[in-house]
């Protein structure tokens, strides 16, 4: 299925190149521009979650195709948010956790989202 298509994470041939790339990504994660984009992306994730939970202030009725599309869009945003952290872990040789994993399936994400929404 299309939602299970993996994003690419990469390592380099040399350890020094891996360390350099990890350091650059760490700098990126602290950059004001990325921090701003992170906030905007997170707000979009939350907005889509609200719509999917039926708590949309505009009271939109979604058909199943629209629901699936919004779930995939939300998943893509979450993958984008997780990508720098996941890539750093890969470059450093650390295992990915489900919340870091850009290969997280829609089913896993939906379960995690639903349990998080209930808290």
C-alpha cells in the first residue's frame, strides 16, 4: 500500500562523514527557521487530528476517502517532523523507536494517535 512506502534514511561510508552530517542536522534542529516550521507543521498535525476525531469547529462531514486522505496527509507531516531526529539516530548507529521511525505504518500511527488523543 502507498502509505507504507518508506522514506529514505542514509549513512555515509566513513564515520567522519556520518558524524559531520549528524552534527549539521543537530544544528538544523536548533535553527530558528526549523523551529518555526516545526511549530507550523505540528499545528497542522493537530488540526488534522481534530478533524479526524470529528471535533472540527466547521462540522465537516468526511467520507471514507477523505478520511484516508487526511490520515495520509497527517502521517506525511509527522514523518517530516520526525525525519531530522530519525536521520541523526541512523547516522549515529542508534536504533529507531516507533515515534522516531519514518517507516511507521498508518495502522501503528493511527493506534498511537488514538491512544494519545484519549489522554
